């Protein structure tokens, strides 16, 4: 079974600063990778995903993640965060047609 | 288009009581899932369904039962609630098994068992 490690449970940053949320997974021949975002008192929403092709994937609100096969990582980055980015972020890994495994989540807290 | 709707949004139960959580989706998705979310634990799969009339156990199925009598509905039941079942419950659906296109989640049910 796949395992997913989100190394930071909480990441505090100031507004307009860059941020990186880390995600590592156990190695496998081929995996699909996802980042979900959960705003307060809401369900999870898909932020971005890597299925194949370019290893750099982007979301519509300025986040990006890079699939690094050699380091088995899929870190999420944003060059300049906003207060509205405050949320819980979950990394998920899926092997083939199996149900994905979710990480424990990273709480991004953006301070003014 | 409502997506995935969960009812109720909040509930307080006494130990030993039973209840049913309802999940309804209007996207004609074949696959549906129940997760629980606990602090520091992320999302853990309770049960899932690959189609009407079928259900399967996930990672943490003990103490829960499910039914999928209609394609659009997926019910999660607690027969005898325990404090350990205090959690936030999320239902999700997908058109591809495992949600390769991304899950659609409901807004959650916050359950407290006292």
C-alpha cells in the first residue's frame, strides 16, 4: 500500500511571502498525485493533479507542484500567498486504479 | 447543480444511539466513498461503493454499515455510537474508480458522541 508523508503539520507565513508545502510518498512504478484544499468548514476541493506528461502542474489560483520521481516528492509551492490561501492542504497518492491514500494534511496559516 | 449533499451537517449522539448519514449526488457518478477526518490523521476511508447495490470495506470499517440502494445515494449507518466515532464525516463521489479525475466532496457532517 502507498504511504504519503506531509512533513509539516502547520506552516505559518506572512502575506505575500513564498510558501512550500512538502509531500513525499513511498516509491512505486507509476503513481498519480493530487493536492486538495480544504477551506474552513468546507469539504475538500481538488487543487491540482499530476497524471502524466509535464512534471510541473499548475492551479488556476497560482499554486504549482512538481513531480520528482527520483525523490518521490510532489511539493506544493506558491510564490506569493494571500490571506485567502489560509486552509488545510492534503496530498494524495494513487497507484493505478486503486483508491488514493491521503496524507495527514498541512495547515497553511497566512498572517497579515 | 448541487454536486454532493450531505445531511445532517451537525449531530450530537449519546453513546449507544444509532443514526444514519445521508449522501446524495446528482452527477450520475458510479463510485461513492465515505471518509472520516480526525485531527492529525487526515482522511481515512470507511466504506466505498462501485455501483448501485454494491459496497466494500475501506481502511476503518468497524462500527459502520453502508447501503447503496439507489445510484445517487450512499448511506452511512452507526448502529451503536461510541465516543471514538466522534469525527467529521465526508462523502465523495467520482466517475472513475479512485477518483482519477478528482473526487467531488460534500461539505461534511460533524458528529459528536457523548
